[in-house]
């Protein structure tokens, strides 16, 4: 009687090693795609081509407006989404002003970005994120959510693209469109123009408020701030 | 006239032991877990800007204080754990070690550790952070399957 060895052992090991190699190659390819595919979310100012004067900067900056822009009193804010004082202003002072002046047609707020990337590495990206939300018509809701959740992303050692996208989804925005916007350089020129405007005005910090061309140094004294706005309204916005 | 009887040929099915299938499964699953952990670790290190998370909240989970364990990012523990499981299971698939109880015991201990740690992290997601990261859940499923397959070591006769 001749005895043959069963061929199954070597065959099953060979199949196993082929499967292992397929998983390894697929995994490495997926990781490579993930690493390379996530580059491109502009988080720094870009070169502005064809901008030669401040008027052109103003035109490119496209600030966001809260309230009726035809009201005579204009409150300009230069803010930085990663700045704690700006968060305090957005969370504690702006709601008071909104109720008292913006919703009642007495004044309006004009918001410019002044991202201080030197101390706030995510500020530029955050400003772009807010513009991506504006593309879907939800700027101010996103603005407020970004500030109220500042603690969740401001201290992240990695790029908060995902955190910003989560916030957009939380508001019910189209997450795919938002993420595509954020992972591109869209609005980088606009945010850069905002920043350069602030530099032209020689701003030294954020938030900086300008009420009818008068710079306000102590916005945290809310009573004085409200009094000042009332006075401006009384003067007819002069 | 006489004729010789035809030679009888028979396939011997019992003399050659087969490689342990459950160790193959552990090795493959460990490699999958290794890539999931590496993906999360690369994100933690800043090499990947955002995680492909669909409807989940991966960044919320990754940015939470529970994303670090004993001073080391959780995904790094995953890379180490799955890497160790992969290495031990591959060693256990070498022909001379198919029946090794020592390798089997190591796999059971590592599998139980991976399962326990994943269960802890999943509970943190569910009851503390209240957010889900699909990659973390995927890793927990992989760890659970690995643990189930390592239990095969307990019912398999071994050499020592």
C-alpha cells in the first residue's frame, strides 16, 4: 500500500500568506492615501495677486454683517476664533447687543477676521471654516458654535479640520461640501485680506471694536459700551 | 494464468497535522487592527488632518482626555498590542510550533487584554464622552473577534 501525504497543509498556509499580503498592501495604500489626501487645507495667509491698495483689500475682505446694514450705527469687530477674549465677547456681550440694537434696527455688527496665527495656530483655518459655513447660509450660527466650543478644538495639537466638520454637521450643514471647502484653499484669499486690513489699521489685539470710526479700548465694560452705542444712535450715527 | 492485484493507493489524512486555522484568523485580524490603530495614531500625530468618520464624532473622541492612557496616546497602545498579537500568531504558525501551548497561552492572554481594553474604551465612548468613533468601534469588533479565535487555543490539543 502506498501512502500519499495530504497536500492541504502547505496549500492552506500559502493561501493564508497571500491573504495577509493582500491586507498588508491594501492597508499601506489606504494609509498613504489618507496621509497625502489630507494635505491642502489652507491654514496660513496666501499671496494676494492684483491687490494694490486698501480699497481693494476692503472689497476682497467681504465681512459678515449681523443686523440691518442700512442702520446708521456700524459696530466693526475684528475677531480671532481662537482668542479667549473674543469668545467672551461673542458669548456674553454680543447677545446683549443683538437683543438691544441689532434685532431692533438701531445698529449693525460688521465682523472681520483678524487671525493671530503667531499665537493661535488654528485661527486662520477657523476663519476659513466660518466662511465655508457662510457658503451654506449659516455663518452666524456657525460663528457662535465655533466660539462656544472653542475649548474642544483650540488646544488640539493636530489640525482641527475634523472638529470643524463635526460642528458643521451638528448644525445640519452638508458635511461633505463643508469638508471639501475646508480641505481646499477656498476663502484663504478673503481671510488673508481680512488679516491685512487689520494690519493696515495697526490693530494690536482682538477683539477690536470700532464704533462709527471710533476705536473702543475697553469693550469689557458693557454698561459703558452700551452707553456709547446709545450716544451714537442719539447722534444719528455720526 | 494469474494477474497481479492492483497496487492500493490511499490518502493518509491523519498523519500530517494541519496548521491552526484560528491562528491564521488572529494574524489577519491583528493586521487589520494594526492598520486601524496606525490610522488613528497618524491622525493624533498630525500626519492626517481629519478622519474619515461619516456620521460619527471621531475627532471629539480623539480630542478627549480618554484618548491618552498612561501618558501614551491610545492608538499607540493599539499599534503595539496588535503588532504583538500579529508577531506571536505568525510565530505560532511556523510548522514546528503549530501545537505549542506556550504560544497558545500567549495568544489567549494578549487576546483577552485587547478585548478588555476595547471594552473599557467602548464604555467610555458610550457613557462618558457620549460620542462614537467608527474606527474605535471597528477596532473593538476586531479585538472581540481576535479574543473569540484565541479561545480556540483552549480546546486544541498542544505539544507543550
